[in-house]
C-alpha cells in the first residue's frame, strides 16, 4: 500500500498537514478520549480518503485551506466506522492486532466512534456548500445500512450478487466516491468536474472492496497482517464465495462449511480450497477489472493533467495489489 | 410524565405530526433496520426535545413546516444516544425492559444508533442557518465526551461536584438547551429570543437530570419502571452520592459499598439508606431548585404569552415529578 501512496507524490506535503491536523483535532481535556483517539491514529491507515479528496481538489483551483477540514472529516468518518465495527457480542472474538474494543471494551468503542464522527460534523459544518453536507449525511446513512445488512445476512448462504454489491457500495464505495467528488466541490468545481470524479471514486471503491475480499482468502498472512479467511470466520459472504456456492461441484460441502458459526482453521482452509478450485477468485478479479475499466471511462472525461495520470495509475494499482 | 405533556396543550396536534414523521423517517428497505427503529419508537419516550423545540418556535413566527425536520432530528439524536448507551461489555448485565441490545445484540445496537444519528443529519442539512448545524455538532461532540467521562469515572469515589456537573451538562442539558434555542432559531428568531431560551433549556436540563438521579434512589419501583439504585449498580456517582461521601458519618462504609463492582440488592439498599440519612437527597433537590430558579430568571426576559406560562409550569413540574 506504500506504493499507492508513492503515486500520490503531488499531494505528499499536504497529506502531512492533514496528518498533523488529525492529531490536533482529537485533542480533548479528557485523557481517556485523547488516548483512544491517538491509539487509533497511531494504528496507521492509508489515509486514502484524504488523499482522494486532495486529488479531487487538484482539478479545480486547488486550495489546501479549503480542503483541510473536509479531508480530516473524511478520515474521521472512516475511523469512526472502523471503531464501531470492532464492537462485538459476548460470543464473538476477534483476532489480530489489539483493537480499541480489545483494549478498552465495547462501551468505550461506541462512544469514541461517536466522538470522532461528531468531530467530523463540526469540520463539515464549516462549509457553506450544501452538497457537501448532503452527500456526507446520505453516505453515513447508507454506511449504517450496509453494516446492518452485513450482520443480518451473516452465515446466510442464500445471497446473490445484488446483496453483495448493495453491501460493498455502502461499506466502501460511497465514502471513496464522496472523497473524490467533494474535494473538487470544496474548491468550487462545476458538475463537469465533480460528477466524473464521483463515478471514478464509486467504481474504484467497488474494485477496492472486491480485491480486499479476494485478498482475505489468498493473501500472504504476514502481508495481510491477520490470518486469512477472516470473512469466512465471521460469516461474511463475499463475491468468490457467492460464485463458488453457485458453480462449484462441491457446493454442498462449501455450504455446510460456510454456515458453521465456529470453524476450525482446517475447515476455513478447506472452504478456501473449494472456492479457489471453483474459479471464484478469477471471476472476482474479472469483476474488479470491469469496475476499474468503468472508473477509467469516467476519468477520461476530465481535463488532462498529471493528477489524471495519477488517478489512472491508482486504478491500475488496485488490480495488482497483493496486500 | 403524562402530566408534563398535558402542559404542552398548545402544541399537542403538531407533536402528533412529529410522531408520524418519526415513524416515516425510519422506514428503509432493510427489514431488520426498520424493525429495530420501530421497536425503539414504540418503546415510547416523552418526546421532550421535540416539544421544547416547538415551544421555542412559538416565540417567533411559529411555522410547523420549518420546525418539523429539526424536531424529528432532535428526537433521533436522543434515541441514537439511548441505543448506544445500551451497548455493554460481556461482564455486564442490564435489568428492566428488553433493550435493542438485549433483543438483537451489541453490533446491531451500534449500527442502528449510527443509522438514526445519520438520519438526523439528513434532516438537519435541510437548514441553511449555520447556527443549527453548529450547535448540534458541538452538542454531539460534548454528549460523547460526557458518556466517556461517565465510563472512565465509574466506581470512582474521588469525584467532585465539577465532575458531576460536567457530565450531566453533556449527557442531558446541552440537547435540551439546543432544543429550546433552535426551535426559535429555525423560525428566524433574533438573539434576544433564542439566547434566553438556550439558558432556560440549559438550567431545566440540569435540574431534570438531577431529579432523575434522585428518583433513581427514591422513586417507587413500579412508577420508575426499573429497580431502584440502577446508577449505584452501574457505578455512576450522582449528586446525592457525592454529598454523602463528603458529609455522612458512615462515609467509609458508603465508599466500600460504592466501589464494589457487583452489589447485592441488600448492599444497594444499605447505600441508599446511608445517602438518605446524610441529607444528600435534600441537598440535591435544593440544587435542582436553584437551577429551576435560574431557568425562570432567563424565561422572564422573554415576551409574555401563554407559552411562557407553559414553560414556567414545565420548570415547576420538574421539581415535583415523582417518576
């Protein structure tokens, strides 16, 4: 993912300003609140949404002062959604790096998430342009819809492509799309600029989540930073699974494995093998490719400049990333 | 509490419109999301915030069309905070009526809360007046700060008046204050109207939370709808406790009881007896009285009309309510 950030050379210095501002914004007199927020910031993250926001701004009277509150707000919304995703029920465990939940518990997670989200609203309320508020509030509603759908359909093998696309649009694509679009909007860009950016963001967001879901099954465990098959363990039915449940000669066995709410490592690996052999991985890469192609079609509508080349490379990179 | 709503006769019909709109707003294609939201609405609630919002509007060119999105948004923010308060950790249990958490689990609670809150943002973003967005985003940040402080200070006997007032201002008073103020703002009222309403709301909000905290110890269990001493069980140190920890001849014993993370009913009743005998209840009622007095001083600055009398009665009612 560092390679992806290398692509963003034109905004490197301003991303540092965003980073400083993120640490600044979460300071509060409450020690615990500051500690948990700083923990989240230190845990890293690619700051993709601020990056896309700044790149969007580059298409029209770029002004970091106009972009800074928005770029920070986008990352805060993303962080809030991550920390809320960590909230679990008593029966569940989560592997990998310590999360806010693991360190401080569910109740703190929920209120820290609320705090970060509310902080983003203060930043957003500094903009007079109603489109910014409207897009971000719509996106927030839909992000929650996506999360709820993910929970209510977990371990459910009767899912179709439309359910999957409904979910990843809400979970991922909408906020990336908003980031690309609103960066341009914040700088005063007209529709001819911000609409293609919105579509570009939407399609790379979809492709990004599909490759994320593929990598959860095929990535090198060390590069991924967590054990593979996490989605299968949590009962999240992703694109390769939907394909395999339809096409695999061993779909009955796969079905039995998927619905088990507690799976052994061996069962997870067996499910992944069935999915791989079904062609589900290749199918999913092909779908991601189609989205990337669509992203590039919309990008082509924008004026030629170095940023356009960067966004083309970013789209290309999503296809080939390994982690 | 029904008596309180009787006071609000002037806005009875418009409150019904708010109620209908609340049910309308939470409709979504997602069955689970609609079901949980409707469950929350059916669980009742006094709709105090919408009521104060409409009453605020009565002081200046009252227009239900201008007030409706705001009144609904205020209740949604309140509901979101309640459902997030239900999120618990594995070690905790909660008594009383089934909550969203008890019925659907932590993960659903967190995302339903996010959904309701995000829905409120869509409504708020329909207002052009920046003060509305600013006050509500500030209030949301501070509400989270209050919740975090409540968690981080639970079972901690080294708390002072300022910690308590910091918390109840954030947990309760700010949103009631915003409701009173912004109702007037939404109708285009000038500062001379909305500032006294802000202060009135703040002081009755403080008094309201203090009496709530008193009732948690002295109310009739059936009228309260839950066992008494809930705050003590959860380790929340309220005003009567702070007083007793300072003044009671049995403060050492009280301290030992308070810090126990699991208390028997007998221990809860013993703690309440110590607090009552210390004069902590009377002291707290006196503080609530002082806030009510302050609320009335600010109310006096407003033009005389029937709504002003209603708000005076509402302030008076907070003192004498039994549940």
